[in-house]
């Protein structure tokens, strides 16, 4: 090592200028990992999908990792620690299922400030253990350390999938049908409801909570479930999607990811986007546009996938699935076809933690 | 989900009492992961070794994860970001090599506050990419997000090893020889030297840096190398240790881990502990006891392993290895035999981030 370098560094720290918020999270990852060279044949897919894919003898291993930071991704004033632990696992398992893989193991690392007690961490881990139990996943490692401020959770999940059943973001083809599981926008609205409750409570600690009308929304925010059942359903249906991604940052962001990685375009039909009745009524109450909430809300943890038209019979009439559009040639672009029949270019308004 | 629970939680957050510093990091992990049930046959080893071990068709997969927090594990006033990136990878690879496995893939997640620029993160990743290049490891995934304060790096490393060559902490037997690679205590002293330089510089910004005498110490602190070469050497020597651990928290802490997991005792001979000449002279200058520094200093990233006595010929005379003691029956306890011939019980004084 060059001692001059160290001395220079001790004297004059290099000050440079590009702010991270200009770049945004996706571009930042892309930028920082661009130089990564692949050394091992077993590394079938590195950065750029829901998981990395590692070759094995028979099955492939998939790996994904997520970081949750207090004050950025969660607020403990309305997120019970047990739910947070559960949700932190779901966020990662959702990425595994988005590869059509089965989740097998997780590691959990946490950094905590002194304000947390052992009992608080036990609550957090109760949620983690519950998630492992419900989803049959093994907690195999981790690290705990202190932080200067708040709580941070870093989870890595490992899964397995037969090589011919692994589904990437990059497999969508023109004329594929675009299908979504469940319904969208509820988790985002649940957050708005909880935030309003918190504000009411701050002003008047004796106020009655009125959450009954919003049960589904609050549950989707505080206790989301990853779609393990869909991976099983695909197996039962003998259906392997051409491409798949999980919906964590809002529908529009994920549609754009699929299109970019698959080099295709897409038309999404506004009137097909599945919305729960509580989403529709609460959007009216909050004076929000339900389509915007579905497109940009995030945290749904549903799956978005494409299938060839000859597989349509396999999803038709199944209450888990809604066909919301179709893929096109790349030159045609990515559009939302509004209820009025207008064709609007789709842009990513997904939640960007670096812009907060 | 029970809405009453949510309402109660919004009104009255559960306050509980056991402070984390009472417990310490190792006990905390043990405590929090105790409830983890194993669901998959392929999960051969979960929490409690340097890595988790996952069964495959032929080779086993090992997984490890580490979290580095600014202000706790590193200080950017004397740690250049490129070195930090490199070191963060080494910390994880060292755990993989401690299983006698070959490191193959890593994921890297970072949380950064707004004070970091893109150029700063590029420096960090330059170190990460360099480490991947030098150690032939593939960067396969990660997550970037913002933090409220400072920089946090979470790395997960994956490796592979033939089942019959995987070395656990739990395999040591009474009468095994205890062997260490390289020399100990230098990284800790490097940190003391850098800390002193920083203080001098704060008082007098025009002071001349005098780091020439401490080149080795500073290098061990700022640019440690994980012992990939030792895993290869074992292969060449056709030597499979009975047990192994990497030295990250100081020799005494690691000896105690081996003894606990293997249910054996140990005698370590003070006069055998390998020390570099710069460690000896700098300990004199700083008025520190070199044995204490080696036992409790930490961040050496050397390997500590045990072998049967009939393998002694394989390590004898090899400059990479020093035999520093031998294992005993568990009832005999864990002791340091001092230069004066005294038998002192060994206690873990390893660095505990939760006590800071």
C-alpha cells in the first residue's frame, strides 16, 4: 500500500459532487455494479433481476437481498416490531417467488441503537420466526451490531428452482399477455390510513380509532404475504410464465422493468387493473386517483408475469389472476390505455428511497 | 389481524427493559435465533459457525453475512472508501475460507446518508470490485437505500466445498494441535497508530505524518487479506483440519468458540503466539502488552484450526503456520500458559460492538 496515499487522504479528503438523489436507486445500482466481471460458470445471472441465479447439479439456486431502514422504509410508531419482522422476510421471499423458485433459507442481520431493548428484538424475531414457520424457510445465519441511530434490517434469501422453470424478467415476448395476481394499491392506502390515525392521536390522545372500515388496507400494509401459493399454482397448472417480477415499487415501475429487460413494449388497460372495494372507497375519501395509487403505490408484493396467448386457458377464470394488458414490439413503447381510450406513456413514479 | 392489537399499539407502545449491552453480541444472536426450526434437509448447518452450510448434489454451499456500520466498525476519517469496500468483502470471504470452502459469489447492500456523493460510492465499489477481481468472486446482487445517518454495508458471501472437506468449529478433539496462520495483533495496533495520527493532525494540521515505521500495521488495518491461499495450501498438503474458525474478534474469543462448539478444553502457550517485529516494537512504544493485543485485538482475519497429531508433519516448518497449543478434555478448561509458566484461565475480551 502506498503510504503517500494514506497521508494525502488523512490531510485532504476527496470532496466530489454528484448527489445521489439525482441518480435514483435503480440507476445507482446499475452504475455501481457495471464493472462486475463474472468469474464462475455457476453464476448464471448476477445483478439485474429479482434474484441472482447460481447453477447447481440439478436445481438452480437463487439469491436476493433487501435492506430496510427505520425512518425510510418503516415507522415504528405504527409498525409493531413483530409485523416488521414478518414483513421484512416477506419482502425477500417475494423476490424468490418472482423467479418461480421455492424459498429455502434466509440470513438476517440487524443494526440497532441502544434505545432498543432485548424484548423489542424478541418481538422483531418473533415475526421473523413466524414467517419462517409459515413459509417453511430456514433461518441460517446473521449478524447483530449496534447502530448510531435507529433500526436496520438486512435479509438475504436463498431459493431453488429447476433450471427449465426459472423465470427471468427478460423473457417477455411481443403478444404475451400481461397478468397480475391479487389486487393493487391497498398497502399504500393502508399506510395513509395509519399515518392519519397517528396524526389524530397526536392531537387528541383520547380520540377513538376508526380502523374497521380499513381492515384490508391496514392488513396489506402491516402484514403482507408473499405469493408462495402462486408458485405452487403454476406447478399445478403446468404453467411456466415467459417473464415475471414482483410488485414492490408500484405497477408502472415493474411494467417498465419487464419491458426494459425483455426489450418489448406494453399496453396496460386502466379498466383491467384489479382494485379492492376498500381501495376504491378509500381513494374517494382521501381524494386520490385509484389508478395512480395502483401504478405508483408500491408494497403490494403481488406477482406480475407474462404468458403466451396459447396459455390463456390456464389463467382464464382463476380468481387469483387478472389479465391487464399485452406486450408489444419495443418500438411501440409502454402505454396505459385509459378508461377514456386515451393512450398515455407510462413513466416510473415508483417509490424511490434515495429521493426522500 | 386483530385491529384491537393495532389500536393498543398505536396508543401505548410496549416498553420493556433488558438492555442489549448486558447481553453482548454472541449471546444475543444465540438468544434470538434459538427458536429457529429447520425445515429443509438441505440446511445442514444453520446459525453458529462461520457460515451456514447448505447441501447440494455434490458440493455443499456455505453462506455468511456481515454488517459494517460507520462509527462502530469503521471511521471514514482514516479509512479511505476504496479500502473500506475491499475490507468489507474480506471480512465475509474470511468466514467462507474458515469453512475450508471456496468463495464464489457475494451480494452487497448499502445504506447511505445524503452527505455521500456518487463519486464516494464509486470509490467504495472500486474497492469491492477490486476484491472480487483479486479473489475471483462474483458480485451477484444487492440493494442500495438511504440512511438517516452515515454509511452501512451489508455483505452476504456464498461459497462451495466438497462435503468431506467442509470444516466446522465443532470438530476439534482432545490432543489436537492448535495452529494459527500468519501473525496476530497488527491490525489492532494499526488502528491505534491511525487514531493517534488523526489526533495529531487535528491539533496541528501542518504536522508531518510519520507512518513509515508502521507500514505493516497500517496495511493490516486498512487492507487486510482473507486467507484464500491457505485453503489452497490445505488442498496441496492434503490436509483437512478437524476444526477451524477465522480470527476476527481476537485470538481468545476464537479459541473459546472452538472449545465451546467442540466440547473440548485448550492450552495456549503465550511464547508461541506469532507476533510481527513491528507489533513488538509498537507495543513497547504505546506501552501495551503484546499478548493482550494478540488475544483481544481483533481484525486479524487469520485462520485458527486444529489438526490431529499425526498431521503435524504437514504443517511443520511451513512459515504460514504456527502451532500455539493443544486441545484437552473439556473439564480441563481453557488456559493460557504464560511465559512464566503460569496457567491463566482464558476469558473472552474480544471486541463487542454492542458494548460500545
